C-alpha cells in the first residue's frame, strides 16, 4: 500500500513476530510496518477483525501493537528503536513476562 | 386504595432499594420506588462487584452467608436473562495478600479468631498455592487468607437486573423523581410529595445511600454517615490470567479481571464527593498509591494502561456496618443505608430479610446487629457517636 | 508555537507539552527532520509545497526563543480548570500546575462511520499526509479518495507531484454548494479560493477522474479492502481498490476542554461540538459541578478552538498570548477597537465562511444504517444503539454503560458525535446532548507503572482517603455463624 519517497536510508532493524524489518531512525513504528507491507497490526478483542492504522495521529487506537512485551501501545506515536521486538496484538493484550496459550 | 397510594414507598433506587422492592412485591405488596437520578447510578453500579465473605465484619456474616446462597441461585430471584447478565462468578475465591511479616501475622490471628467463632471459610493459604493461583505475583508475597467460595459479579449489570426484576414483579419505579416533602399522616402511614405528585404509603423505606442521613434528618432523626466517593480504575483488556479477586490487608489493593478482560482496580481509594450536585470526581493524585500497590504485588502489570476511572457516592457509618431497621421515632419508617462500601454482596439477603420482617411484623434475627438505635446506646469504643 | 514565542519573548517561562517528537503540529509535522535529512528528500519537500516549508521560520523562532521548555513525546491525560495538567512521557507521569494554560491541541478529522470503514486499507486523508511527512511514504496501488474538504484537493495535488495517480476522487460536495458559497467570499478570502481553483485545474489536467455529489460510500472486502462501492449520478459504481482515503473535514479536538469542565456548544452545520470561548480564547466553565474551585485558567487557541488552519492558528495563538500578557500586567490592555493581533485573527479566518459553505459535511451528512459500526473500539453498530434508544435509553452515559459504546481505548473520540446525533434523530426536537460522554481522567491510556510513580501530586488531594476495610475484632462479641 505504501512505498518510500526516495531512499529509505534504513540503519536499524526491528522484528515483528520474529521477522526482521529495516527501519529508519526517527520514524514511527506504524510508518515502518506499513512500508514493509504488514497486513494488520492487531485483531480486535470483540470479533477478532483485523485492523491497520486509521488516523495516524493518536485518536483512533487502531494501531495498537505489542512492543517489547507490553501490549496496547500506539504504533503511530511510538518511534522505532534498534532491535525492538514487536508482536501482532491478537485480541486482548498480553502481559509482560506471562505466557499465554 | 387511593390511585397514588401503596403499601410501601421506597426512597432510593440503588441495589438495596430495588432488592427490598423486589421481595416486597413478590410477597404481594404494592410498592412504589422513587429515585432522584437513575437507578443504580451511584455506589450500586460503581463498585468492585465483590462477592466476598473474606475479611467481612463478623456482624455481617450471617446475612452474608445467606446472600452467597442467593447469588448462587440468582435466576430464581431475578430471572434467567438478568442473572446471566450479572456475570456471577462464584468459587473463583478471594485472596487477601500478605505482603510482609506483620500482615502475615495478622492473617494467622484472623483465621484463628474466625475458627473460634465456628467460621472455617477463611483459611491461610500456603505460598506455593498462592503463586499457583496468582501467576505473576511478586516473590515478596508471603501468603495470605483465602475464601474459596467467594467470587465477583458485574455491579452495573446487577443493579440493572434487580431493578428490572422489581419492575417485573410489579414495582412502580419512578426515575429522575425527587422527594420534595415527607410527612407522617396523623392516623399512620406517609404522605410524600415528589416530582411525580403526591404518593401515600403505609410504609416508608429510606434506602437513599449517601443521602440516607439527609432523608433521616428531614424526619428529625440523627443517623450520621460520612459521604464517600468510591473510585475504581479500569485497564485496557488483557488476556485472561487471573480468576481470584485479590485484596490488600494494609495495602490499598483490590483487583480482579472482568469478564471482558479488563482489570478492575479499587482498593478503597476515594474521590471527591459532591453530594449536593449528585455527583463525584475521581482524584488521580490518590490513585497513584493504589497503582503502586498493584504493581508491587504484580510487577508485570506496570505496562498495562489504565483507560478509565469511575466514581459513585456511598455512605459509611462510624462503626463500619449499615443501618438496617425500624426508625426510633416514627412507626412505619425503616432505614436501610450506610453500607460502607461493602453492601453489594449483601443486597439480595437484605432485600429478603427486610421484606420478611415487614410482612411478618417481626424483625429477622440476621438484622439484629444493624439496629439504628445502636448510635444512641453507650458505645464500646471511645469514638462514640454524638 | 506562536503563543509560546510571544509569551517567552515577553520574559515568561513557558513549558510546551507536545505528543510529537518534533515541533510543528500536524501541519508542519516532521519539517525539521525532512529539511535536515541526508540523503536529501527534495521530492517530498517539493510535493508538500512552499506552504509546508514556510513553517520552518516559525519552528526556528520557537527553537531559538529563550525561556521555552519544550517537552516532546508527552501526552496530556488530565486537565483541570485551575491550571493542573496531567502528563505522561515515556514511563514517567505527573502533574504540572501553571497560572495560565493555553490549550492548542488542534483538530481531528470528522468521524465518518460508513459500511466497511474499519477494514484494513481504509485510512483518513490526514493519516496519508502524516505518512508522507513523518514516514516519507507515498501510497501505491489502486487508490480512491472519497469525501469532501480542501484537504482532499491538497492531498490529491501532493500525490500528483509524487507521480501517484488516484483511480478516482469521489466528492460528496456539489457545484451547487460552491455557487451558494460564493456569496460568502470576502476579499481577504480570495487567495484561498484561488489556491483551490489552481488545485482543481491541475488535477483535471493530470487526467485524474473526479465525481461530485457521490453518496452511499461502502468499503468492501474480507480481511482487507478489495473494492469501493458508491452512488454517483444515480448509478452504482464498483471500483477495485487497495487504499481508500476518506476525509470529511476537520473538527476541533474537544477531549481536554470537556474533561476540564469547560463549556462546549453543538454546531449544527458542522455536526460537532466546539468549546465556548471569548475572542481571546478564554474558556468558559460548563454549567455543571466542577472539580476545582476558583477562576478558570485555560485559554483555547488554534483549531482546538475554531477550525481555521495554520495561519489562523498562529495569529490566534499570538492574540491569546497577548491577552495573557495583559492579565499579567506585562503589556497594556488595548482600549477601544481591535488591536493588531485581533485584526490578524480576523484576516486569517476570512476564507472560513466560504469554505464551510462550499464543503458541508458529506460522508457524515446522513446517519449510518443499522449494520454499520459506530464505535470502532467495541464494534457497536448503529442498529444496536438505535434499539437501546428505542427502549428508553435517553442519555449518552447510560448507553455507554449498557452497550460499552465509547468504553474502549479511544474513549469515545470516534463515536460520541454519531451517538449524540442518533439520540437527536430518535426524538425530533430533543436538544442535542450538551457534551460527549462524561469524561474522567485518564483521557489517554496511562500505564499502571507510570501512575504508581507519579510526581507533582497536589498535597491537599494526595492525602489518601481510603475505606478502611480491615475489620477490627470486637472483643467479647458473641456472634456465631
């Protein structure tokens, strides 16, 4: 859906569900994942429907994702950090340090 | 009977008022209930929804035991659909956490005392079982008390269920209807002027919660309460991880996971009441200590976001148990308020016991400790009520 | 930025809290980074045009002004009328208190529930612009732009410069709206009008298909958007599509003002609330109980007060700042007619009456049908809301409690206006709810860990009042179960 304007000058790597994704310093997680063609950031806890960012300015909360073990973080307001580990949020958020089946 | 007359007029549409109305109507009484706001707007709909006998005042125990049976068979009282909506979960247990040696010592003493009274349900819990039931619990938690039959329900839905059941049983419920004037009729009974006109009734029940003292005072009776703004925090939904309700002993800690997955965190932290305006405000400055107690017990929750807070108004008596019983001054008047933030679990049994007492004309034994004239008796403690 | 510069230049100490990592708001979003980027981002800068680059002067003055303590990456989750602000930055949270607070929290795009608006592949025009500015991304594939408002043209023109050709621009507005609006053009608004005519001409020249007066927009697809259906000229059109960009104009962000107990007013033409303010931005308290006592210390400026765009926001920001300086006795209060900054506010708002009339709410003009989701978070449909309303629920907060509409993480930002309109629809003549859902802090998610370590607590309030639930044993009591 989105392509870079000019070169991406990616100098970092982040991981989504274990998959390495090149990232550019200063960009938001949402922008980075959309460039990588990620199809959804989360599924809803109500119906399990897939969601991607809608507003990109922190109002809609559809970009929620798990960042370094902490769930329900807004990808559109969070900047990438080298080595960051992201997980698609499947329904309700996971809790840091706890295993769920 | 006069068109606007009835056997009982209940002032206050909280859980207690609706429960009493339900049981009186089921006994064949004509009941009208007036509520100045919406039924269940304050403490009834805004509390932790704990179905708890753990750490309950011993004077409330007999009533609480009966209430527990009634919650377990709620459909018999409010109907199948409403009972399901209440999300009653019994047997998940409630656990009082001991976070240090002093709290642990207190737990031991409490369990011994209760056993001495013949109450076996509050057991000490061993650390291994504690950590098995509460994944993510900090290693520093030493043990605690567990009451295995306890659980929780959805407070707002329960308040609605009792209201709906009362209506179904024939109770006339008038919302957004304020009481303007109350007077005793010369030959018995009551004449009450409301926004919906004059209502006459044989019996008047003051179930006005945080406004209970005001109603009593208008009839010349002094029944002091402190008005509290009960407050709760609700987090974003998280995956199911904890079934028991966890409460603190000296810590401002109380939390459970709701049916939809959000954590509901209380701990007795109070907001700012605004009684005259029929509202209250949450005070986040105070919530900090409740959040700190939660994170100290469950460090993994530090990243879980609070998304909402609630508050509702409640009344607390000086001695920690409610006023339930006939007025000292007026025949035909009962007071039922001042539940001190732990009336939710009691409500079905209060409704049943009050209705039975009124219908039979003799006071149910379970209600004896709550007599309103106790405030005028010599006090055991130093802080005697004026 | 304008308020802060004006106040700091007069010697005030100013703290600026901003959710973004860089100054510039949404309009000049990431401007500094894009100017400094190596390799250079000329294609992006030229696509965004001179109006974007023009913001650099303001940002440089903001950066250079002594006395401004800029705190980026900070969300505000509580606001009280006495000037108390609850903030969150990373994992730290606290309260700040100031004798004057300027609320410049901008606008949001009008929520527009239509069938399929929650599908991946449906985004707002603002979101696409943010991805261009802050993500240096351009959309690709089959793109449909739908809705109304100047931003649709601006975005389409920027895409054109990047070589992106949308499959269709589907506008809800009609030529008739423009003709009727022409009588509202004032001389000062003519440059804006000319700008719009220029966009339109270039888009036509580029051969981008455009339809006006469309209705019945639907996004179709399984797990991702596959096509768009709409009614144009009385005929159904189905357009295969990868990205549907919607826009229905912008409305003030009222969440903080409402939570602080400030008065809002419903704007019928605009189908939205906006804060009630004096000309200098001073907010009024709502006629209901307030958490705090004493005077209201909040002024509201920019699009958060009244939609006007960048120039109007800068002008009003200066005007509001001068009103504060006058309150502080640092400048003389202007007697008689409007002063310089007030005249500037009027000039920069001159095009608004024309724009408002030319681009009335389109996608949100009609209320959604029963099957359409209104509350994105809890997936509550218009149909279930209508049933609750028919069954007697006449109050926003009651419906929230019954159905969880507005109880999700966005806290009703996406659904409150629609629910308010559904309530009004059910009973013609019923007044609009005076405000959105009852708002209690936190207005934005606040991690428990941050709350636990909060600083800046009000000593008078932080005194913990608590239910003492631990029962005291009663010696010699003979109660047995």
